[in-house]
C-alpha cells in the first residue's frame, strides 16, 4: 500500500473524530481516554473481519436471494459490529467517573466507531485500491459514525436517567442495529441500483438528524454556562 492510499484510508475517520471532539464544547474529554477508545475500536475490527472471512468460506456473505441477504446484513454484519462497539462503550467509558455529561456518550461511541471504521478502511484499501477507498470515505465511514452517534445518544440519555438505564441502552443498540442492517442490505443487494442510491441518500439525510442529537446533548450538559 502506498503512503497516499494509507493516508486516504485513515483520513476520513480522523476528520470525523476531530469534528466530534470539537462538538464537546463544555467539558472536553482527556485525549488519553479518546485514544484508548479509538484503539479499542480498531481491535474490534479483527474479529469482525474474521467472521466475514468465515462467512465467505461458507458461501453465505453474498447469498443469491434477497431474504438471505437481509438475514446476513442483520446477523453477520449489523448485530456483530454494533454489539461489539456497544460492549466496549459500556465496559470502559460509560462506567467510569470521567463520563460525566450526556454528550460523552456520543464522543466516546464515535471514537470507538471511527477506530473500527479506520482499520476496516485500511483492510479494504489494501485489497481493492483507490476507487473503493474514495467511495468508502463518503459512505461506509460516515455510516459507522451515524450508527455510533445513535448508540452514544442513548448512552447519554441513560446517564441522565439512571432509573431507565438498561432500557435506554438497549434501545440505542437496537436502533443502531436496525439502521446498520437496512443500510447494508440496500448496499449489498445486487438487483436494484436505485436502492443503493437510496441507501447513500438516506445516510446523508440521517447525518443531519445526528447533528441535532449532538446539539440536544450539548444543551443538556451540566457544564453549560448559565
């Protein structure tokens, strides 16, 4: 892999991470914790890639029927990947004292998601080259950011409302899995090009809604000046 291709593979995840870091306006997180979450997200990519490789060997990653592709999109991709990010978020930052405002859920979840997406992007760049890397910069990487914002938003709500913590956390995971499954199904199906266009268009529209979720948690920060 050339240095330029490696840079193009890494840059989208870093730019999104920097943007989310800047959105944490009232009490920014220590960079050690952010880097740790990014690194843990990268580690999650390894078992996810292994699962995809095993699926390829079994011939189930790209089954012929639309129904089976939907099942694969849910079980092989969406549930596995989002549950991994969710568990890292809950096990590390969510349970620590430095998680002390609602937007921290989004910040840490996105760092985990971008770590995952960045290493995944490097794998894809090494296999498929420049064209795929550029396409993924505007599709797969922002999609991982969107799914992470959803999980993080509900983690922030769970911090605000500890009496409903379990329900809110699972709700966020379920919605993220649903978004991920639908997106992957529309992209992986090979029958209708317009469905792929719909997936990308829907992704970018959803990103604008994700920005509204970020603003809501900014407004709920206990560190916001009166």
